[in-house]
């Protein structure tokens, strides 16, 4: 075989192995309750 055919075959083999070797990453979604932007005023008496 010629060198170019061997090179293409080797490149194809390496590309196939690399594509099959990738692990699927599972993303975890974390839901966080948002904090209130401002707190409501607290009742402290009539004129305090």
C-alpha cells in the first residue's frame, strides 16, 4: 500500500477510537430558592 493510504487509514482509526472513547458527561442541575430582594418592614409599634 502507498504511504498516503496507510496515513489515511491510521487517521481514520485514531479518529474512530477518539470518538468512541469520549465519556458522556451528565450535568447536574441545582435549583436554589432565590432570596428576597428586600425584606418587608417589621411592625414595631404605632410611632416607633
